[in-house]
C-alpha cells in the first residue's frame, strides 16, 4: 500500500509541475501582440535580377536587383552584393546600397568579351536568396 501511495504522490507532483509550467507558457504567449498580425507574419524574400539585353566590352552596363518582401519594396536589406563570375571563377564581389523603390543597382564594365554570370546575393529579414543571370559580353 505504501508503494501505491508513493507512486500516486509522484504522479500528483508531476501533474502539478506540468500544470504550473503550462500556465507560464500561456503567460509568455500573452505578451504577444495579437492585435498586430504583422508581428507574427511570415516574411518572403524575392529578387528580380534585371540585366541588359546586350553588353559591349569596355562600356558600363547596369544590373538591377529589385528586392521585395510580401509584395512590398525592401529599402533596408541587410546586404546586397553582386558577384561577377567567368565560368566557375568568381572575379569580383561588389556591395551596393539601396537606390530607390526597392532597387539596388550596380554599374559594371566588362573589360573583355565572353560569357559571364551575375549573381545578386541578398540578405534581408534573416533570409538569403541569390538569383543568377547569364550575360554575353561582345
């Protein structure tokens, strides 16, 4: 009989402990702002990388990363960098600042004709995306 009452006491104590813990969790969730849905909103990160149709070596070309999150322009990305590649070789990483309307613009001059890739590395809202476009320089 003593063993059964000991087990019952332990189970009762465990139940009370769990009830106390779950009560604290409710209190912690009570601090959330339920009237403001954006505080719980899941963020997206989209980047539309725009490249010129034709590029001439020795002439400046403009590359634009239009950054949006949840269909709104991102004007305060943590970091936007353009990477220029020739084949698998990374030639340069260039950080750019916000221009306007969620656009981050790089003006770049290719010295030699060839096939290149441009990657926009974008960090915002603890998310990272890196769209890539191929470009032919004549």
